[in-house]
C-alpha cells in the first residue's frame, strides 16, 4: 500500500515537471509570434524603440557662404568664436596634472585687460562655490584666444562655435543685413542680402546615422548612413570697397554735422546700373545689431522727390517735340483751376525763358510745360517708362513701388515738380541712367556673381539689362547741357552753383520737397522740415557715375548742406577713377609716365615722381612694383626691394589697404584687416624682424583723400 502511494506521488511530480516546461515553451512561442506578426506590443513601437536605443543620427552643418566686394574683399564671413570658461572643481585635477583654477586672484588679474573686463568681476565669478565650471565671456576671437593661451593659465578652457562676422563693422549695413543664430535652425538671414539670398547662402545640412554602444560611441565595423552637407554659395557684390568708403565717410560726417533725421547716398555705374556704393544714417553694426529701423532707405523709403523730377518733365516735352526752350513765361506764381502754385520760397524772377526756368528750378515753368507742351497722359506714361511707380526688382526685400498717380490739372502740375507723387532712391538711380546711357534705362543691381564655394564654379553672372529706351540722343544732349548749366552757369544764376568742383564736369539737379507732417496731415512749411536732394552725373561728355544724395530735416544750413557730401564723394571718386574734365585731362596727361625697369639698378638711380617705399637695407634693387611699363601718376606709390634678409616691419600708418596688401605680398606676410579705409593701427611694432612674423593685423578707418 505504501509502495502504491509512493508510485502515484512520483507520477504526479513527473507530470508537473513535464507540464511546467511545456507551458513555458508555449508562452515563449506565443510571444515570438507576436513579435513577428505585430509592430506594437502594449502600445510600444518595437522597431522604433530598438532604433532609438541603438542608432544615433547627428547633424552635419553646412557652412554659410561668404559675401564679398567686387574685388573679393570679405564683407560677411564665418569665423570661429570662443566662450571662455574656468574650471573651479578640484575633482577635475589629479596628483600629476592641475586642470582647475588654483590661483584665482592671479587668474582674474591676468584676464582682465585681455577681456576688457573689471578684475573684481572676474574674481567674483571664479570664487563661486559648489560649481564645476563657470562661463566668463562669450564671443572671443581667434586672436583674443591666442593671447589668453599665451598666459598659460591653469583651469582655463574654451567652447568653440561658429558665428557670422562682418569685418568692416558699420559698413554697407542695410545692404548686407545680418543673421541671427537659432539652436534648431542655425544661421538665418533677417535683413538685406543675408535675408534675400538666405537659401543660397545657407546650403543644405547633411547627417550621419550610425549604431552606438552602451557608452554612446560608434560601434566599429558597423554600417553607417552619411549624407554630406552642401555648403552655401559665395556671393560677390558690385560694391567697390573704396567707393563705398568714400560714400560712408561723406554721409556719416554730413549727417553728424548737419543733424539730419536721415541721410542717404548711392553711387552707381552710369553704363551698367551696377551699384558701387551706398550708405545711410542712422545705421548699425551688423555684428551687434544695434538697429533703430528695419527699413532700408534705398528701397523702402517712398518720398516726394521735389525738383529733381523736373529733369524728366523736361525730357517728356523734349521727346514730344513740343519743347521750345527760348519761349518765355512769367515766373512767381500761376493760377491753375482754384489753386495757386508759387515758386519755392515765393521767389519771382520776372519773365524768363523755359531753359532759365530749369536753372532756377521754377515750379511755374514746369506747370506751364504740362499745360502748353505736354498733357497728363504723356507725363504719366514717360514717368512710368523710367520705372517710377514700379519696383526695380533689385535683390533686396521690402522694396516699395512708390506712387505715380495724378488726374486733375493741379495734381499734374504738382507731379511735374515732384510733389504729390512718391519715388524711392533706387528708382531715381534707374531713371538717371536714361540720361547717362544715351536714352537707355538700365536696371540697377547689387550682385555681380554667385559662386560655388567649393568648386569656384560661377553659378550666376550678372549682365546689364536695358529695361526701356526713352530718349533720343538729341534729348539726352539737351538735358545734359541744362544740368551742366545748373552748376556751371557763367552768370551764377542757378540753383547748383554750390556744387561746382574745379576740374570735374559734374552735372545735376537740386531738389527740395515738403513732406506731410504725420501729426497734422498737412505739408510742412518750415525751412528745416524739408527733404533735400541732389541727382548728379559725371563726367558730362562720357558719363561713368550716377549718384543721388537725399536727406530729411537738416537742422543746420538746410539750403546748402548737401554740397559737402556731394563734393566730397565726387572728388574722391573722380581722383580714384581718374575722371577729370576734358580740359583738365589734357593738362594732366603730361604728368602720367611709365614705370621704368629698375631691377639691378642702384637705389641712388631712382628718379621717379611717385611716392617711393624701399624694402630692405641693400643698395641694389632686386624686385619692384608695379611692373615695367605700368602707367603711373605722381600720387601712386611704388615699391623697391633691395634684399629679403634681415627685413624689418615698417610703420604703415595712413597707408591705404591696397598699398598695405602690396607691401605684405612683397615681404610674404599675411595681413588681416578690421574696418575699411586707411591704417590707423597695426599689432606688430615697426622695427620688428619680419622673419619672426607670420601675419600682421591692421585696424583701418576712413580718411578723406588729400587734395
């Protein structure tokens, strides 16, 4: 009986041992089946869960393209930027190597002058308790980092990043614009060309996808997916850096001296429409974006132009074939319907010819023209053929079309002398090309070419675009003569006498416009509450440059203040491009000579009128610049190298960037520039041995060319 019970018990145990494994096997099979048949278990996406645990996808950031002048000088570029940090925790160091700040007082003292920070502030930062590290200052440059590294301080380190840098600071700011850096999107252009060409400049980010181990490192010999980043394209502008400097200098000085609400100057190639320089105030430094207004005056300010529009009213009548310049009219005032139109400042010259009316800038004269020689439709059609009332299409955001809209006789008369209509400065530049380009209107443009930053392939090359032909050569010659007389009329009876410049054939037209006071809704009548302008072209007989200078509310010398910036800009550009009057050019030809071959000649044999720079301490010339046969003026700088041994750096104060670049090329040293214009400082002292120097950093500031 006992044996029987024991046997039954053993059978039950054996049965249990069989059933339990079987049930476990069934459960495993069922779970495996679920894994194979279904993507989700208990609401969890198994495939995504596995990928997230084992796969890493990192962003490969595309480098933003650079923006250059027409000659390849950088205007906007990417540079390394550093955040200075100090490690405070002793845990970072071991017995052999010190990796944290030990002497905090000495560290603060050493860093203060290099960071331009108060020593006590730095000391307070690194004296904080229970911190592993502390951030001291952001935005350090490569040069600043190198100077700090040279101190050999313990516990000092950097976090590297890339930032957009504008080497000239407040220079062409509204044209370039600026970028803002976002954590999730990177650099995004938010004004100017940086915004308009953001996609072109940004390129396309890539990515790297790989498998990681438990420590987060890529597992060797495992597959990876890589899509390389495509860097942004480089953009070359039509801007000439020297002309830009002339315009910036003149506009900023005049704005400060005459206390304008705003002031703008723009210079363009008379034949092609390429913008060579443009500046306005108030402005801003795109490195710090200290901006007052987000509207670009060149394209977004729609203003009443005033009497500069008389150029085009007279051209309308000339093209119609009805204009008779020697016919006379009575100046002073004229009644049109129920309105009285007066001369500016209620002047009265008596009975004068229509040609004289242009020189005196007579409102009554053009009012008569649109009543006797042409009609409303002719004037409106001609204005619009020049581009007024339509966007030019220049590559800048928020361009205004202005407004050319007049119906009644008084409105037509007002429009004839630039009141009751609005235009933008860029439209005025476009219209002036009709005069400078033998009747052909060319579209203004800012971008010369777009280049692949890696292959240097030219992806886009700008070409001159004629948008309309609006005048015959006869009309152009007639209006140019009138514009010449505005400035050079022998009798002195014209509005532009103060713009006269000896030896330069500048032609132009002045303008004064009232504007609507936003508080009263009525036109201003105070002599300070005006918009003053000058539209100019030079030289007269073969125009190379068109310019437009316009400013609002000058609080000092409102009648004459534009003469200073206009004459300053014209004089400097004319000297730079050698654009003298025909008469003066004949006198000047005798001063031009060819560079002789001075190689192997003695220093004492030099007999050259130009400024001479001798490099080296030998007595025999082994190299020269410029090359033999180059045309020289007495104002040009020439270089002679006597030897390359034991060279010393010289004082380059007040040198132009062009001359500095030549000097650096000759002694084979890299040069870096901050600012534009002429040397105001250099970080390598004169007398330093050149053999010890790899590069020199120069600070540049604007300077008016000497007479």
